[in-house]
C-alpha cells in the first residue's frame, strides 16, 4: 500500500527563499539603525540592498509557486488514489459484515431446528 505523504523535506529553493527573507529583514533592520545614527549613505545602500533582495525573493516565489503547484497536484493525485483504495476496503468490510450476519442468522436457525428435532426425538 502506498503512503500518502513522505517525510517532510525542504527543497533547496525553499531554503534559499527563507534565507533571503531572513537576510532582507536583517538588512532593513540595519538600514533603520543607520538612519537613527544619521548615516544616510549607509542607510540608502542598505535600503537598496533590501529592495534587491525583495526583487530576488519575488523571482524565487514565482519559481516556487510553479514547483509547489506541481507538488500539490502530485499529492492530490496520490490522495485520490488512497481515498479510492480506502473506499474499496470499506465496501469490502461492509460486504463481509453482511455475509457474517447472514451466516449467523442461518446458524441460529439451524440451531433452533436441531433443538426442536432433539425434543421430538
């Protein structure tokens, strides 16, 4: 039987995206600190670096969206397969339960007939 999900893993592009995001936050924080200390040249340089990181993150996000969409489609297909297998197993279990109940009723009827035959004989 196939498993629906593998262990969680992080693609290299996702790790890069997260790293860029953390770097951008740090750069913008340092830009704010530079403005507070009146170092406008450094603040401007850091702000520009933050903007370039934002642009790069947007590019990576577009790439990741395609990657995530493909992965989601594959997972959806696997989940539908698993769901149909589960529905089949449930149907088989219900069928077995009906057969078991019918057999139990038949055995009860035979038992009653044998009990009557024993009394008659």
